[in-house]
């Protein structure tokens, strides 16, 4: 991707440069899928269910997994599970058809605080046994606190 | 990379803006988080673009060096830096997401100066800034695969002192910028600001 064809006074900057942010000590940086607050999800509550895939929405700003989960009364209920954006999922090993309607999966999620059937998908075990993350790699250390001058 | 949710530290806010942040945090605790522009699929704005990790940025050097273009993948963030003019006159400026950016070289350091960022109201997902926000970036390619961006936020209304930090970018020569159109926003907010998930995207 880098094409440093230019020779001149400013050769430290190529004509195109694709790069990612590693760290920013400016009061911390937001999560990978920093698009909205996650206050609606209970981050301290990780629950796991056997589920059947109804639909996989491979979209931005978030991908969504619609699954059927059997409740305590034996009734299948639809849940909406939020994932990261597809551009990030792709880099985390997902593909548009990593899951398909009818797949039997195991999902681990942070549920919605208000009791609505939904949550933030943290991991999924696919029918073949492969585990994928719904939110990316393990959290990294928080950068140093801000500096002022 | 990914960092834990909401890791924001304290900024040196003026009393007026510290009160705004306090209220936003209280609202969030009550299940009514502050809604930044990108929650509605609007542009994130320059400040949030530079304080949010993970997504790649592609930098274009064009028009014989008279213009630098920076594109960040998420939400298609894009802004231009003009190296051939000063800032526009005050009577030509208006509140923008990415502002009016001009640049010049100091040796191998590209200095980017941005003003008129009043279309957004948060440095990140929650910390307030005013329309007086002034951002200075000093971009320096310190090695073949490492680019440092020393960023200074200055805001006479919201910050008691300027804040400076350095973002470190890693070259990914084999990556492509992917399409990121915001088409499926399912987080909805009622008239009281309560956040819920809808069954489908907003019309």
C-alpha cells in the first residue's frame, strides 16, 4: 500500500500511508467500535446460551446477530445481539457468512440492563467448534493519563 | 487495538464545562447516555476521530504537495489540509465537523492547524468542548513503519490549559481501507433520551 515514489523535501511522508492508531495518552482512547455508549449493556454480567441463528446482519456501524434462545418455559424467544462493525469483524476473522440461518451456536453476551431480549455479543462458538469474538481482541492497557503544558 | 470501554481520564475542564461533563455522566448512569453525532450516523468530527482507536487512517499527499487528505475508515471520516493558504476569514467560517485545516512543514514535521469545529460537542464520546476548540497536530514519520501525531487541544472556553498527547500509528502496508457506510443504526432513543434496540434500522 505504501508508495513512496516522491523524492523531495518532505520524503518522510509518502504519497499514501495506511496506518492504525496504537496509543494515545490523551485521556485514553475509545473502544474499537467506539460509536456509542455501552451503558445500556451490563458489562459485569456475562451470560451464555445455546442459540439458533435466525439472521446475521453484516453491516455498519454494527453487525447484528438475531438468534432464537429457548427461555425457562421452553419457548423460543428472539434476541438481538450487537457486534462490532463489519470492517473490524473482518479483521478479527469473521466473514459475511461465518454464521447462517439455522446454525446451532453458543453465544456469550452482556445482556441489556432493561431486561429486553438483547445484548452485546462477546464470543460465539460456531457449529464447527471455532470461537470468534464479537468485540475484538482482549482489552489493552489504558494509555497514560493526559499531560498538560 | 481495543481498549476497555469508557477509559476516559480527566481533562482540565473549566467549571462550566466540568458541570456539563458531570451532567452527562449522571445521565449515562441513568441510562440516558449523551448522544454524540456518530450515534445518528453523522460524522464523528476531528476531535473524536483523533481520540478513537482501531480504525486505519490513509494519508494522501496530492496536488504537488499543496494538499494533504486524511481518510479514516470508520464512518468514512475525511478531511483536507491546505498547505497553500492561511485560515479562512472569520466571516467565512461556520461550525464544521472537521473544520478549516491548514498546514506547513517544519523540516520533516507536518504541522496541521484546525479551527471552526463547532458542529460537534465532544472531544471523545462524552467530554465536552466548545466552538472555540483549536487543534494542532504535528505529524512525524519517525521510522519506516511508525508515524507519530502529537496532538494539542486548546479551548479557551472549555479547557483551563491546552492538552497535548502523542498518538502512535503503525504502518499496515497490506491493509485496504474498507467500505464503511453507516446503514444499520439500531440503537434508538425515545423522547426522554432512553436508549433501546430496535428490531430494524431507522428509516
